[in-house]
């Protein structure tokens, strides 16, 4: 039974963390809002989310539909997919640790969004540029180094070596850290590069995942949406430095 | 074996979501940073977190130590504790749904923090008051109603009735929603009351959890730290309305 991913069709956004897991595992999935068939497209996705008979309604996209399950929240989707796609270890300790890393990625992603929307999601960036410049400066100077340093420590202390975040095999947390770094390099090329020179394990992991056979194929395909300024990761040169 | 909770000793903060679960289940636990015995106190907690031989270092407090496990991230701690404390259902579907609700509470808590720190965590509130006033207005007018409305819908659609968020028994998500509402009522009394009049299932759940026998006893004890302006939920009258 194919997985159905529901997410905005023109951005990577939070849905990309789910796409990467599905792609890395070569899973059978439908990116519903991007489809042209009957019952597909963004309107169909949103209608599904707001159906009044949905007993477990997601708060927002992305959400995954699999059989009778409808699951929202990126990290919860990965918690569900991880064991099914072979992208997490078998022990409870390994699963909780992988999830803990994922939740920290989630925290950074939320802070990235705040850099261009520090006042309100309902306003345009242009309406909060002054505050965004201040927020982005603190994010670049304090938060990017602090977060990347933590991920670097996690890699350095992995008893199986610094190849992957957890144990000796790739997990969804590695894919998510790849995506986070990729997004930071897009949105804050100067600040991200600077931080990565001090976090070599993270920089190496980013390249390693990009070179993963299935991922490399996905990243080169037109299934990978290009970064753009409607996404969470936006390249506004005035926010980098 | 007692659970060890490590968190800042003078605030409710994110640690309170863990305390509520431990208290509701009458679990044997030590609030390490608040203890006066040898090996306790906030310095001991922080030393534990930054130990160089810690293979799975938490990013920040709260973290839980249980036997050989050290677990950070509030939602991951609850994912671990839920089955052990009988505060989540047995099926995978029920556990993922409970976690999904918890992650949405996490999102709101992060946004509450942003209302008084929209520019930088490293600055004082007084240094970002102008921006905080704007951010808090958007949070009050748009975000509080939107989030509480979602929780109200979850309760209204629960096939077991609107008593609890998931199924027919209390879960850690109920405790967390209680804490969220309690914090909103402290920080934004006017705005939270206004939203709660339109989300009666949420208002009722808040009272129901407050009346839960073990919780009521905890809330009346000196183990419950009072809300204060070092916490995530801060009462700054100029941010309410």
C-alpha cells in the first residue's frame, strides 16, 4: 500500500524531511498535492485535512496517510515511518535517541522560520524586515554555531564512529541533518560555511548523504523542488553575513 | 529504580510537563537540581549534562536519567515515560496520535517564548519590548484561538467522548494541555479567557486535570513552583489584552 504524503506542492519546507526518508528507502509513495490525477492536487489535500469526519485531524501539513492512519507533525511521521522504512535502529534506546535528534532539528527549523518572520506568520517578510535583520543576526552568530556544534558532538561521540548520527547505519536523523545543513547553506551561505568549518563531522555528513546513491538520484531529479523564497529556508542576502 | 529529572530548579518551564507526568502516575522520582543531598543541585545537573563521556548528550534541560538512559527533549522524555507510567494507550496508533498532540503543545510553548523574546534569547525582555508587543499581539489574536480551537476539535471528535484527548483514559497529552492552558491563563489572562469561552472542551479539560486527585495534591504542594517571570509563561500586562 503506497504512502500518501500531503504537503504544499511548490516548496521543500517541512514536507522535505518526509520526502527524503521515503526517497532514501525507495518507498512507494504519492506526493498527493503535486499529482494531477483525480483526487490529487493541493485542493484535494487541504479538503482531506479539513474533513469534518477526520477523527485525528492534523494541525497543518505535512501529513501522511497510510491505510487508516492519518499522521501530522513531521517528527511524528518519521517516528511512524522509521521502523517501516528501515531508517532507525531496532532497540527502544536507539529509537528514542534518533527521535531526540530529530526534535532538535525541528527546533532549528522553527528558528530558521523566525529569522524572516519574527513578528507574525500572517505578515509578509517586507513588513517585518527591520526585526528580521536583528533576529537573523542573533541566529547567525549564536544559534547556528550552537546547534551545529551539538550535532558535531553527537557524531564525534557515536561509539560506532562519526559516519552516522546513531549507530553504524543511516537513519532518518541523518537525512534530516543533511536537509537542515542544505537549507542553512542556501539561506545563510556565509554564516553556515563559517560554522561548518568548525563542525567537520557535520560538514562530512552533509556530503555523505548527498552522495548516497538513491538520494543523489532524487536530488538530481525534478522531484526535488528547488529552494525558493516561499520556503522556510529563504535566501535574503541582507539576513546573511 | 527512581527516575531522575534534571531541570532548572526555580521555574516550571519545559520541565513541568515531565513533572506532571511523574506526579500523576505517583512515580518514584528525584528532581535533582532542586535537591540538597550530595550529587544534587543545579551545578551537579549541569555538570552531568556537559560530561565529556556522555555518549548521548542532551541539547538542553530538561533531561531524564533512568538507569543507563539519558534522554533530552520534553516530547522524547514523555514518549519514553508514557508506556512506563500508564499514561498512553497500548496501540501504536494511539501512541503516535498522543505524541502528535504533544508535539503541537511543544509548538505553542515555543511560540509563547517568542512573545517575550522575539529577537534573541540572549537579550533581556526589556531590550526587545517594542518587538515583543507586536509579536504578542499576533499571538493573542491569531495563534491562541487557532491552537485552542484545534485542541477543542480533537476533544470533540474523540470517539470515546470529549473527556480526554485520546481514548477513554487520561494520557500525558492531557496533562500537557492542562499545563499549556494554565500557563496561558497566567501569562495572557484576558486573551486566554476569551479564547477558552469558544473552546469549552479545552476549558473543561483544564479543570478536570486540575481536579485529578494526585494532580490536585501536587498542585497544592510546595513541589509545584509558582509561575514567575523567569519562566516561559510570563505575566507582562502590556503583552495581554
